[in-house]
């Protein structure tokens, strides 16, 4: 289990699935290069901001820039942010796992 409470089996599954940021699609790197930018470093993400939901549907990998921008914001609210607008991030451009989370959020609201 890693320091975020993600079991090894899930960590491996998500790493195999999420090769690019689930939000912006940038190719991620595992570690920040000496003197380089950490913007594209892969980070762990709870799509729905609830650390108790440790499932393949809620755990993803995204770049450090997207993770920092999203923070603890609700997914649907964050998708309306200037950060997302400037980068062309929307419900049609995100990874399938994020599309499903948005769909589930919409259904819960109706």
C-alpha cells in the first residue's frame, strides 16, 4: 500500500491504464528531472474528492499541473474553471474514467 492508501494491485492497474494525464492528456513522467519542471510529473488523483473511495473508478493518474489546479474542487465545477477552459479540457476531451465519473455525478444530481 502506498502513502495515499492505494493498494499495490490497484496502483499497478492504474499505472497500466493511465499513461497520459486523465484530464489534459499530456504524456507524464514518473520523476521530476534535475532542474526541470514538475508540471508533467504523474500524481495520484481521487477523481471524486473522497479519500475513502479507493476503487479503480475513482483512483487515476494525472499531471501535477492538473492535480494542483483541481485540488479539492468538485469535478464538474473544476471542469468549468479558467484553467480547464484555457487548456481545452472538457467532458469530451478527458479520459473515459473521468467521463464516467461526470456521468455518474450528473445522474446523482437528477
